[in-house]
């Protein structure tokens, strides 16, 4: 098989990291906007490399375990950006405390509002259907997303993310990962660059995966501070709300490869694989990411303490939890219709275009009001999800 196109893609994406890495090597300082663009381009390119390496690595790990691990690896750039803000929040304080939460809530809402709905719309068109059915294996993700969402509603009430909260969220993710090793998964059929890498000899393939992971990790490590600080400075110069820039632009850059890969799966009629990957990513961002930023905040401050949530942050967490509840309610029956996908998209767009306090509360209320009757109507599906987890435990 001719992999000329795939080789070019791998080379091209890798090359896009070089402008920023060369600037660092020669200690060349750019204006804020250029710094943001070059370092952001490096992060996005590294994200693609991680996604390709993670998908290729599925050949050498158990299939049942691969989905959760790939989903985790795919969002490492998001963890790096949010981890940076959490570290600065603990060591410097000030506005960085707000930015850590802003980036986390933005990433979570973007994943559902744009990611889930966009994949669903493409699936409707590809399959020529107004409803998409998902496989039964997704119940594990739905169950843990449901638990994490219910617990997340306590955070705005307390006004902080405590070390205990971090322990709860990280434990939920650890249990989810453990159970995912027992769950049956769809066999993965790779394409694009991963298909080229999988065609290599075993030793060469494994070495390539390690090199890609190390290079991408190094690139992200060397770019995340410049991207984060450049984004803040660019927002100040342009007169844009820094909170909103951190909340939406940073996650859009770090998660774009993940969305592109999901769309690629849908175009190949692998809708369940695409949605499974996005939902698994939502699980780890809504559990491990929340726990991680609280832990990094304490480590950076050299003492065990809670990450504070002011009024604005509490509203954002409430809105994110409400959206998550609505998304879980929709998927409980393992189906998503064009009306439900439209609701996810439109409600997200409204909160994006009108970022006011009243709008956040109104949209939160709409999410919850819509969710409750759906949850009641699908209560048997909740029980079935619990039974799925119970079977995996036993």
C-alpha cells in the first residue's frame, strides 16, 4: 500500500512545531500575538502527533483498555494548559486562580456543545438518518459521567474544590479505568497516519510511537507557558476579556485534533467509535482534570488547600455541570436525535455569545429543567447502566 500522503502529513505536522522551537533555541522574542500563534501552532501540532501515536499504540495494548488510555493521551495538551494555570494560581495567585477554572469549564463545555453535536450532525448526514444509535459498551462511560456530574453540583455550593473533592474525582477516574480493562470494545481499524505507522515492523513501530510521544511532550512542555501568557497578553492588547480568552480559545487549540479525529471516524461510518472517544474524553476531563488542577494548586502553594471558586467561577461550574447532566440524560438510551444534538449546540452557542450572569443562570436552569423529565422517563436505563458496572465489578 502506498503511504506517500500519510508520510507527507506526518512530516508536515511535525514541521509546524519548528518555528516556535527554533525561536526558543535562539532565544528570539516575538510580540505577544506572534508568540501566541507560534506556540499555539506548536501545541496543536503536538496534539496531532500524540493522537496519532496513541492510536498506533493500540496495537500493543489490550483492546479493552485502549479507548480510555487513548482518550487520556489525546487531551494531554489540555491538561498541560490547565495545569500551568493551576500551578501559577498556587504560586502567584491573583487572576490565575480564575483562569484555572475558566480553562477547565471551557474545555468541558466545548467538548459537548461543539464536539458531541458536530459529530452527531455529520453522522446524520453520513448515515442519512435523523437518529444515531450507539453501542452498549458506552454505558460504562455514561454511568461514571453521571456520578461525576451529580457530585460536581456540590462544588458551587461549597465555593471551592477541596483536596477531598480532588480525591473523589481522581478515584472515580481510577475506578473507571480499572473497569474499562474488563469491558468489551469495538475492534479498532486504523487509517491515515496511524495506518502507516502500524504498517512498520514491530520494533520500528514501537520506537516511532515512543519518539512521537517524547517529541510531542517536549514540544508541549516548551510551548505551554508561552502560549498561555501570550494569550493573556494578546487579550489585554485587543481589549478582550481575559477570562473568556482562556475559557474558549485555549481549549479550542488544545482539543482541535481530538475533534478532527472523531470526525474522521464518523466519515468512515464508525459513529460509535467516534462518540465513545469523545465521551471518554469528557469523563476524564470531568473527573481527572478537576482533581488534577486542585492537586497541582496545593503542590504549587506547598500546602494542602482548596482551590477557591468566586461567584463567577461557581456560576461557570454550575453551568458546566448542568450541561453535563443534560448530555447524560440524552445518551442514557444510547441514542441521539437531531433535535437533541440541536439543543446541545444551540444552548452552547447562546451561552457563548451572551456570557452574562443572568444568561448563565437561565441556561443552567434550562439544562436542568430539560434533564429531569428525561431522566425520569429513562430511569430504567440508569438501572441498566448500574447493572453494567456491577457486572464488570463482579
